[in-house]
């Protein structure tokens, strides 16, 4: 417990609010141990039950976690704190952000064809033209698209799906390592994360089977362009995963995040399209989420959702009560870009360039005996022993990469290198500098 901060409160609500304020102010940093229930109760003059209720509420909201004999500590990613990545050092080449190369993004010009009051947004939440384009987008890759909806990006959509399907305390199978914002989202919703190991073909069947036996009620996975590891489902892996899901004792919602659909650089073998069960790949409850931020622009907060009938009704029912609809101006902008030949040429060029850049770094690292992973997408994952030493070592050489800690639950250490903006000619220089840093930081390469 940090000595400079004293928890206060005479009720469970007051105690919980005091701890939350300490986290918000930074006085209680992630990993800070809180007093045992009885000790805190004695200090505040309340019953142990009152203190225990406060801790229970904080756990439900993802602010603290219980670590067995380690007691109750502030969560690694508390739901009330804004966990922004560290700023890029002055003069360093940014390979940590995960963003696409701006050179391949179209100019975003607001449309002049829509104005307030043109139509009833609640009566017509989705523009017919964009809905038709989205259906074709999904069907191009074999994803059933009878039931569609829109959202404000992938995280918005996944959050809504989990919040209407699950209850606080329920477990969700999450890729490990996985996308850090999704890893933060689950505890923020009061849910429990069950790590599922990944490899170059995405989530591993044995790890998924273990998670299902642990009672998870939802699975969140990436069929390609997995962030940060880069794995993608092959046909064989897709079929193996469907076999494991078929063994699940209860109904499980499977959410695929195909965020880099148009620039992942590999074909899609979706759980929603495989197997002999028809629509949904034989899955009773499923959803696939897609966005355009990686190939049309990071400021386009629009996402598409294809799913089963029940999931659609629950998602749209909750959305109607909150944001209601996605801006028609935004929808019109996306429609224009999806039908613009020049923009589609940029997307095709980006897909090709990203694949070359990723492969160039993997080849350069392999030539130096450095293990790395990046079968698809915009990133390469390099297992290391000491993340801080590698990040700081590369910083001194002018490179800024992302430490793997924020992407991991139980997986081994590593660093993520965003290759989208790394020219092929630069791959050799980065690989050489990384080899030098690894030689200084650890006796052997790899994790």
C-alpha cells in the first residue's frame, strides 16, 4: 500500500470511491497492494463485511484484482485509468503505434450531400448503399451476411456484444498475446479474461479447449492479422477450432475481429464460414466485426457487424438505447471511399507493400538467428528476455518499438514492431540494430 495515500470511507460505497480516486490520481499505481479486509476494517472503524463489499465492487468493475495469497492489488490495467502508450521520443522512428502508412490512405473530404433532418436516423439507421456494399464485402470472403449492422469501430462493437451477452464475473477467452485495448476492455466490463495461447496460425486448439473447459461464455479472436503476433487461420486450423467449439458444453458466443481485412495480406478462413453447418460455420452464436481504419483512415470510426439473428437483435437493441445510430455523414464518407477506384488502388498498393515490408524484416531477422512472428498484418512480434532492455536499447539507436507487457496475460515477453511504415530498405538496418541490442541484453536470442 502506498504510504502517501490513505483509504477513507464509512460505507462500502465510500471506501470503493476512495480507492477509485486514488487510482485516478495516480497515488495507487497498478500492482499496488491494498490492505487485507480485516486490517482495513479496523483502521476505518467499519465491519469486515463492509470492507469486503467494497473490494468486491472494485473487482467487479475491473479496478482491482485478487491474487490469491498475494491479496488484493490494483489491476495492471485499471478500468478508471487512461492507459495511453508512452510518447515517441524526439528523433526516434515510430514503429510502436500500430498505425498504417499515411502514404496509402485517401484524403478524407466531408460530403456536402447530407444535412440535418434529411431522414429519420432511427427509422433508417443504415444507409442502403453502404449496407449493400458491406454485404458484398463480407460475401467476397465467404462470411454469411444476411444479418448486418454498423457500429462506431471494432471496440465499440465488441463492448456492446459482450455487455448484452455476459454478466459481471463471466469469463471470456482472449488471445495471448493479444490486442491491448481488448485486453483492457474485458475487465472494464467486469468480466474475467482467460488467456488462450496463439501461434502463427492464430489461437491454438488445445488452449481453446482448456478455456472452454474453464467455462468461458465468449471467445474473441482474430482470423488474420492477429495483433501483435501476426497469426492467421489456415483452413486446417479453422476446421480444428470448429471441432473444439463443437465440444463446448454450453452456448458460447464467438466474436471474430477481422480489423485488417483488406490489408492483412492473406486469405480469410473464417470460423463463421467453415464446416458443414451452413451459415455461421455451424456455430449457433457468432459475430464477425470489420473496420476500415487500417485501410481507409484511422479517423473513420466505423465498423461493420455480420452475425446470427439473435446477436443482431441484442446488439441493435442496446445501440438503440445508447448512441442510436452511426452518423450518416460518416456512412456516406465510407460509401464514397469504398466505391472510389483511386482509393481502391491505394488499398491494393498498401496490401502489397505491407506484405513486402513485413517479410523483409522477418527475413533480415532470420538471417541473424532472431526468432520472430508476423505471418500477416501490420506487425512483427519478436520474443525477448528483457523487454525494457530491448526497447531502451533500440531507442538509443533511433528506433521506437512497443514493449510487449501491455499485450500479454500469461505469454512470454516480447516486443511489437509495426512494419507498415518500415521501408524494405530499412529492414536490414533495424535487424542489425536489434541483433546488437539482443547481444548486449541477453546471452541468446529469442524468448
